[in-house]
C-alpha cells in the first residue's frame, strides 16, 4: 500500500514509518541541543560573574600594594616618593644656606684661617 505525503510524493508504509522515526529522532536531538545550549549559557554567565569578581579583587589588591600608610593616610607610592625627594632637596638647599651663613660669621669655626 502506498501513502501520499504532504509534498505529493508517494511512499510505502515502511518508508513512512522510518521517516517518522527519523523525524522524532531529529526532534529529540533538537530538544537535547537546546537543553545543552541553555546549560552552557548558564555556565558562561556563572564564569563571567566569577571573572568580574576576580578582577574586582585584583584591582583592590593592586590599589593596596600601590599605597603606603603615612600617619594613618593611604598615600600613593609615586606621591610619597615625590614628597620625600622634595623634602630631601629642601633640606639639602637649606643646609647649604646654613653652612654658607656660618662661613661668613667672623670667628666661625668654618671660616678659613687668616694668614698672619
């Protein structure tokens, strides 16, 4: 016995049964793949959340490592170095002025001796 399908093709009952089985297998595979896709999307979202959390923690640690606590204030290492070198330069300049001021005083220890 022959059966006419929707496409107008005629086929035997045996081939129709096989086609039906294959169609159901494809439908099952489509459902299976959709489920797998959904699971993978959930894993991807979970990993993206974990990555964002890890990056946030890394940024915190980096900020902490780049700071020095001075008098209870967290100061950036670059700023701290600039302040310290400015203080050192200021001390050297003021020390040089102080020494030159001592050399100009009469009877100063640092004054060059007079020749008699």
